[in-house]
C-alpha cells in the first residue's frame, strides 16, 4: 500500500486527488497549508486534513490522530487476514 502526503495551498481535495493519481498512490493525506501571515492566530496542528483513498470514493476530515488511525486501519485491512 502506497500512502502519500500533500501540502496544498488551494483546492485541497482537487490537488490531492491529482497527486494521488499521478504518483499511483492508494491513499493520500492532504494538509491545508496556512500562509505564514496567519500562523500567529492559527495553530498548525489544527489545520484541515483530508484522507483520500483510491479504492473508495470517500474522504475524511479530521485531526492528526484521527487521520493516522484511519491510515493504520486501511493498512491493516489490506495486509492482515480477517
């Protein structure tokens, strides 16, 4: 299973899907990059994150731990029986 990561400044989902296809990834975690002038007011760990999977037409927004758990579950489903 190939999982990629993308830092995007605009069109988070669209650019992430294009990168996933171009690099032939199974999934991609996309982070909405906050411009430097806004970082004082917004903590980077709270920025929007999106998980896109090639095998399902669904996405997921969430915090780092929620996205990490979703990636781990996908890896386990792919490689562990049952």
